[in-house]
C-alpha cells in the first residue's frame, strides 16, 4: 500500500528518503546527470527544516521511499497571497506509471490550500513528455497574461 505524507525533516527515515530520492533524480539525465555533493546530502534536511516556507511530500510503498516532491512557498504580488513552487518531482522507476505523482501533487495542493496559496507553479524541461502529460492531467498549463506577449519562460542566473 502506497502512503503519501508530509515529510518531517527531523525524522531520520524521512531525511534519508529525501536525500536518497533527490540524489537519484540528480543522477538521472532529466535531473542533470550529476550526483549531489556530499555536503548537500549531509545538510539538506536541516537546511529545509530551518525554512518554514519549505515543505516536502514523500511516498512510501511499505518501508521503501518511492517518491518525493519538494516545494518552496513564494509570494504573488498580484494576488497578495502565497504561491507554492513545486521544485522537484521524483518517482522511482519501479513505481512510474502508477499515479504516484498524481497522489503526491494532490497532497501538495492540500498543503498549498492550507497555507492560503493562490496557485501552484513548476518548471519542466520541454522534452520531458511523460512529466508534461502528468502535469497537464493535474491541471497545470503554460503561463501567460496577454497572448500578444507570449508564454512565460523560466530563466536562471547562477550565482
């Protein structure tokens, strides 16, 4: 039976699941193909626990951690309400195609609503077709205000 729950970053089992799943995602080509640094693996749960705007959802199949969604609360100035950015979505290959992502995103939405959020946001690589299908199925869509200005693009500047 698959269980979906909010992570407790101070629980050693949850902390281990978080870094193991995130590292497996980072090692995958869709996550960049590079393992996480040892200091990230060691420090991430405590760093997230120190940030009240962060929360994570974990999926377990029995005692096996099979899924993770990391979220960071931001703020919409246009709505004057919080928003929740879905930052990482991971499902172990053994459990893909079983709607684990759907169930984790439902739990994310429940937490976002409890926080008074006006929307969920996420980024996805354009060639990650299975993830795109899952997100569209869950109600996500490209962002735009006025079609004349086109769709929003996700940009970054590393520091």
